[in-house]
């Protein structure tokens, strides 16, 4: 699993920082999460192939999370894209984007599908052969969802030193990796557990930005491999969190601790701060496995 941070700051773009956008690669599938201004420039800077983006997830309709989307859609058209593009986001996103396309007479040359979200409970919104994606209902000033990406369990691993003890044709290897017992020509059954080992535990990634502190999401995030949670404020400005429906670094860490996640990544930092290092220091008082998002930073998880 690989995560590329394209932008991780709140509110307005700056010369050295960008609003929220990131690319998740999970089980060889690529997902774009949020699309603030400058996203397509950062995609190029980070050498992400545009053609690999087939699914875009928009958390909410505040500009710093989707104002880059129309530009990216238009660029896909200019590049002659033919592959369909699926956009998942709050109800209203289709109206916004299609109006922009209509008024600029820039209809796409490729199929563009909108999956508008209105649910207040977690729901699966995408299932592929390898991955499922479900919503994480959040608490912000407008309707907002996070997204939980789960890798499906892989095939079992063949123990070749055990398999080769028996006259098993290679044609049956695939079935054995899927969990079937081996049946020899004389009818002897070789139990699958003698021939295979468990697959690697499936990985999972939860994206939670923007939201007020919402401890009840911890049950949905239980044992997630990696949690990205907004941390707009430090404790000295905690009084701003509730009225703006944002979280502090310590509140994000509390969610991570309650959910027993393996790793926490903090992001969506207010641009009022000269350094983001104190975010990590404050969060580690509650949850030790903390990383800081930074524009252009790559994370790999195994």
C-alpha cells in the first residue's frame, strides 16, 4: 500500500503548500482522494500517471477539497482520454461540474459517472475484485464523508516443499491457493492446511478530513492499518475546533488509540502555524505511532 500526499493543508493554497489531495495505491489499484486546487500539477510533480486514475473520492464541497476537480476533468479530455471516470461525492457535485462543463462548452470525450452520496450511515460505495470502499460519516459544517479502503484477503500461499511431496498436477495449484483440498488420482485427499500458508493480512486505509472530534467513528475504524485524520489545530487553539467543526492533534490521536489502528497520519494543518512538528509532539502524548503528512511525501505500508 502506497500513499502519496499531494496537499495536506487547510484553507487557501500557498506558494509552498497545497490544500487537500492524495493518491492511494492499494493492491495495484489507484484512487484519488479529494482534489483541491493544484492537484493536477502535483500529480505531474509526483509522476502519477493520469490514465491510472479511474475513481475520485470527494469528501465534501468546500473548495479546498474539490476546486481542482473541474481542471483535472478538462485536462483528461484535452489529453484524449477514453477510459471512464467515476466520481464519488456529496449530492450536488454533479450539478456543479456539469454546469461548468456546459458553460465552457467542454463536454468530456470519455464517460463520466457521478455517484452522489446522501447517506448518514456507513455504506459500501465501491467494490472491485481486490478492494472495497465504504463511507465514514463525519461531523463538519456541510455534509461530509471520510472513506475506508479495505484490501480483500489474498490467495493462500503454496508451500512448494510440501506440494512437491505429492503427485499434484500444476493445473490444480490455483484451486489449492483458493483453499481447496488436493485430491490425488487414487482418491487420497491432502488437506489444504498441509499445502498452504495463510496469506498476508489485508491492509486498510481510512481517510478522515474534515471533521469535528467524533469518537463514535472509532468502532468502524477498529484495527485499521493506517488512519489519516485531520488535525487542524494545536491545543493552544482548541477553542477554535468546535465552532469550525475541526479537530486537534490530540483528538485525532484519541481516535487512533480508541480504534487500535497501527499507524496515524496527521494532516489538514492550519496555515497559521510556522512549524507542524508540534502536531506530532502533542499527538504522541496519547498515541505513539504518529507520522506527519507533508506535500510530496510518500508513505509505503506492508
